[in-house]
DNA sequence: ATCCTAACTTGGACTTTGTCCAAGTCAATA
DNA sequence: TATTGACTTGGACAAAGTCCAAGTTAGGAT
């Protein structure tokens, strides 16, 4: 993730301790935290960081294309640092767990021209739903 | 939509004027209203209907499988009465317009077993994004 | 036809998630 | 190390939705 910070500094970002902490919190695979979760973890490292700054920083990272915003339910948005490899999401209907997944083929290809209604279609987001191993038993 | 009301009555629904109005508002193709929009249109027909009842009724219709809840952005959920024919959604990034679309092939088939992480996968929701004809020119 | 009652509706308070702003602080350049 | 514009802060505000006690009513029972 420190390469991320370097990259952002190259883009004129001022490197504050708050931004560093947010970037650190988002580091890793299969990370899909809500803004509040990011804030909670950031506070653990930098107690005085404010909610507003976390929202600002997340918004900037999304705008810069470094983090994806994922809305898998009607609740809080989640932030996914895995923005540089195309992927989709698999969500557990029981506990809400999320995994990054890689379906094969181009999802856009499945939408025929006569179903595009004149739109210029540029992306397809897929949410696969099911029960994770832990939740399959219970229910 | 009156067949819907009959069906629900068969399931023990009490047929109130409020529920009838909500069902009427949701009638049609390519309908993707937010709860507030449903409320506004319901009020036009039945001025004293409350927001709480609209939320209750929408929640019941979703629970009964008669209406789909669609969250295409991080904003308000939308309610789609076209629950009985499988379809996906095409959303305009400019103005938010939504169309029902029917990609071919089974979206689930594109997710290989080794990308399922032990989940029992039951559904795939696809959101295609792009610009509608009206928004393609501007931007 | 009318009565009864569980089911439904209501309005308002409350929660969650997120945005906005004026005032204070600080990273980075000179 | 002084300066300054970018950044951060906390609190007020807004949008979307939930919850609840009290009042109303659809529809079966009489």
C-alpha cells in the first residue's frame, strides 16, 4: 500500500497522517469495509481522526480510481482497495460476507445490441448471491 | 395488477385502500420508483396515506416475491414490479434512468467452481452501466 | 346488518448513513 | 523557518428508513 501513497504524492496529494492511516486500514485482499468500519479502525491508530476526514479521503480515493465503491445492499457503501484488477463480488445472504471473484468471459458481451436501448454501455457489475460455508449449515 | 391483488388476498392479505393504491402505483413496465416516489404518487390518489404504510407495504410485497428491491446506487432503493420474469438492469450514469434488460446465457454459469469459495450460489444480479441516448450527447 | 377483533395504519420520534461548513491546523515549498 | 493553501475538525444538517403506541378498519362471526 505504500506504493499507493507514493503514487498519490506524485499526483499532488498532501501526505497527512490521516490519509496514511486510512490507506493502511484499506490495505489487503478481500477488504470491503464500510466508511464507519474504516473510521473505527483508523481511530484505533490515530484517535483524533474525524468521520468527515474518513469520508473525504474515501471519496478522493474513489475519485482517483484507487478504491472501488461497492453497494451490495441498501445499507452503507463498502470500500474495496482492489481497484486495479477487474473483478465481481460474491455476497453471503446470511452474514453479509463478501469475496472478490473472477467470472470468465466478458459480462458485457452477454447483452445483445437490441437490448441496449441506444445506451453506450461501458461496464457491468455483477453481484453473485448465495450462502457461505458457515451459513449453509444453519439457516 | 388486479390479478396481483387477488393473488395476495388468496394469501391472507387484508385488502385495504392503502395497499390497493400502492399496488396501482407500481403497475407497469420499466417501473423503478423509490419509496418516496411511490409515496408521492400514492398521496395523489389517497391523500392521507402515510410514509410508514408505504414502507410497510413495499416490504411485504418484496417479502412475498411480488416486487424486487433494486439498489443500483448508494441512494434510495428502487422497487421493480417485474418480479416474475428474470431480468437485469441497465442504468444511465448521467441521469439515472433504468431499463430492464435480458442478457442471454445464464449469468451463474460464468462463475467457475473454484471461484465459489464453498458458497451455495443461487443468484446473480447484473447492473450494466453506460449513458442513455439523451445523455450521450451532452456530458 | 352489525359486531368484534386481529390486522392494519398513522404520525412522530428515532437511527443510520452521509454531506456541508466555518474555523483551526499543518505539509511542503521557498 | 516562515508562509500559505490544502487539509482536518466537530457539529449541524439532510436523506432514507425503522419503530412504536394509539387509533382505525376489513372481513369473518353472529
